[in-house]
């Protein structure tokens, strides 16, 4: 793996936010142990095209050889797209494989997980935007770590494992889609990115 990243992007999942447990846990660890790492976990808009445009603007001036990205579920799909575009390491947490298929039934008005009073509309056009982001094959699978739970109640672990064949895969017996046992797997994420020994 290349040197530990100086910039880390975290992408939350569908209907989630920067208040995600995993995002807050990782951010807290970095603040305590690697405060020099530039952390960015934006609130992603419902539109996939708008989300990717936001991310491209935000990382435009980041050093390509010193950045990494992590993402959960739909954020894992976006993180893979960013890694493919920019050649950076990525950690995928129960990553969505075919979100256009899986999110089609969710078109309409929805609420945010972390603030049920916050409503948004998931437009039919967003399914086409997800299809436009699809990629076939991984150009540098060795740069990717996929942390996949067999107990995921939303996504099929077999499909995730097949999608990331050739990448580093950490397969968890049990757990769940949100990785409620994330603390058990955080050391693996940090080690893969070289952050556990950075500056040590």
C-alpha cells in the first residue's frame, strides 16, 4: 500500500448523514490519534449526479497520491467510483453493488434516518443517474478493501463478494448492514490505510 493518506473522504449511505455511527467513530479516532489527517464527510444530496459533482469539487485540490476514501452501502458504491476515477485506496463497508436496481422501489418522498422530520424526494431520474455511474470490473482491485457482513439484512454478501473479487475482502460471520460491531473492524480499516502506524 502507498503511504498513509493525508486526506480521507467518508461517504455515508442512502438516507443516512454525517451523523452515521461509523462516520462519527472514525472521525473521533482520527481526531484523537491522527489530527493531521484532513477529514471530510459531506451530507450527500439525493441526486447521484449532484452527489458526485459535489465530491469532485470537494477533492479537486487533494493530493491524488495521499488521499483515500471510505464508504458504506450506497456510499461504498460512490467510493468505488471515486477510487476508480482517481486511483486512490478505498475501504467499502457492505457496499451497494447495483443501487439502481435496489433503490428503484424507494422512489418517492422519504425521511432521513438521523432526523425523521427531514424529508426529501428520491426522484425517478435518480435511478438513471445511478445507472450512468455503473462500472464494469475494477482497474486496481488491490487498492480496495471490502468489509462484508454475511448477516447483512439489506444486501447479499455473496453478490458483494463477487463484485469485489480480487480486492482484499474481510468477510464477517454475522453482523448486520449497519455494521453495529464496527469497533471490531475499525483496526482492520486503519491498518489497510496505514493509519494505525502513521507517524508512530
